C-alpha cells in the first residue's frame, strides 16, 4: 500500500498535540523544537514549516483554549447580582472548557 502524505493541517495538529504533551511533561523551557519534531517523526525544518518559532507553536497551543474560554463566558448572560442558575451555568461552561483543554490547562498551571 503506498504511503500517503499528511495534509498540512493534519501535520499541524499532530505537532500541536506532541507539543502539548512534551510541554506538560518536561516544561516549555526544557522542550526544544527538535524534541517535538522528533516525537512526530519530522525534522526540525519540517516543524518550522508549520510554526515559525517555538513561541509561535506555544501561541498556537494556547489560543484555542483562550478563544473557547472567551466564547463560553460570552455565551453566559449574568445579571447583577447573578442568580444561582446563572452562577451554575457559568461554572458549568468553565468546567467544560477546562475539561476540553486539560493539557493546555496543565501546561499553564505548571
């Protein structure tokens, strides 16, 4: 069976997942682009094709979490003072986002 090439978006997602795992396990400072590229079977240059710098990669890891968090909070309407139901809805929205992005949350709390 012939080997198929990964799409650029598939490669980006694979690199992002490896970055989260390595950043959580070893810390951002101790993880190199070579470590991340090696984990997914790419060269450093191939990883740099998708992410210009390690900082760009970190931003790409964290941005979806921040976007989802903002959207979840924007979706909850709260009166002043908030009702118990509004407080519950806000907490539920936050828990959903935290659960969906637990790797990033772990990285940020490190």
